[in-house]
C-alpha cells in the first residue's frame, strides 16, 4: 500500500484545496493530511486562520479521498510526520517548489501546480474590502 502525505492550512476551504487533495490522493492508495495548527498558521502568515484548527480538521476529515488527518505543529517536523505515517510520497503545492527536496532520501517528493486564480489569502482580502 502506497501512502501519500500532504500538508496545508485549508482555511476558507475552496476548489483549489479540493483539486490538490484529489490529485495527491491519486498518487497512492492512502492519503494522510496534516492540517496546520492555529499557532503554526500565525507564525507563517502573521494572522490567525478564519476557522479554528478543530473546524479545519473536521472539514478535511470528511472528504472521501482523505484517509487520515492530524494537526501539524511545526514545519520542521515534516520528516517526523512522514516517518510516523509511513508515507511513501510527500505532495506539496508548487509554491513550495524545491523547499522539501532534502526529504527525497526518505520518500518521493512531488510538487503539484496550484489551481490558477484562486488563493485563500486573496479570498480573505476581497471579503475584508467588501465589509
């Protein structure tokens, strides 16, 4: 059985999230998703997510092509998460291109193109401007 692992914040869930998760799922038999904790999201983006980590975890866990979810506490623990979940392939969006190549001795690393013209950050900015 081939296990694929990927990570994301998945705040303000949109079709781009669905697309990358479906494509990641198609690369193996089992898809495991690490959902960034609220604290990790704040450290990366300087803001809290719109939806709390428990809600984001629930959203991802109900998708039929996702087999397991967990909270990602730190970007530096990617190898630990890969080993804990016995992942064969790490999938990331191409906005992370080459950033995880150092993990190639431990698993395959695939960077998938993001869905054009959609971004959580842009959606949040548009909503804020309209309010």
